């Protein structure tokens, strides 16, 4: 169980970045598509901006609460630059999502339509790449992270759909 909590804790900034587009859906600030042809109409600068901001805030909150959660920390938040780490985790998660959207467009999958498995793990893979710059990632940790967080993401999507936060179930 502690291993699962460690995985959730380290990926929390990326997860918050990944959720930002839904959390700020009704905000018109930067509601401009990045590139409709490459990524689809749903990938906006608003999502990138708020995703990175939420990731930085989450990293800051992790740092100030590190005394409470030191037993599940993989990184020492007092030794890293939380602005850079938060930015990069958010950027990594959102870049993973953009890459998945790019692939979906090449496969003629419409924006908002499910792309099972990849919809659940895109942000995790992007975050893993960034995380690897801060700490050596063992392949087992990466695989467990993808499996655990991908499954958790799947169930969160179902809950979000039932709470009418998401328009589609997956």
C-alpha cells in the first residue's frame, strides 16, 4: 500500500496538470486551440497554462507538507527547485497528452472520442520522462506507475462522468 501512495504522491503534480483542462473548462482565458490540425480543437493554451500552474502549486503544497508525508516521498522536496520541478511535471504530463492527440488525429480518431489505454496513460508517460531527470527510475517503478495510475485514471473518469464533470465516460 505504501508503494501505491508513493506513486500517487510523486505523480500528483502531473495528475493535477492533466485535470486542469476540465477544472477550467468554463474559463475563457487563453481558450485558443494550440493547433487544430495537429492536435484537434480541444487542446488549448488555457489547458497548458492552467495545467502548469496547478502542477507548480501542487509541488509547492507537497514541499510545505513534506514533514507530514516524508515516508511516501521519493524526492526530497527541500532539495529540489519546486518551480522547475512543478513546471516540468506539468509540462511532461501535458506533452504526453498532446502527443496522444497528435497520434489520434493521424489515426482519424475525432477529438473527444476515446482512445482506450492511451487516454489513461499518456500523461503518466510524459511525467515519467520528466521524473527520470530528477531521480533514476527503475523499470519496475515505471511499469507499476503506468498500471496503477492508468487504472486509477480509468475509475476517476467513470466517477467524473457520473458526477457530470465529464461529457464522455472514457
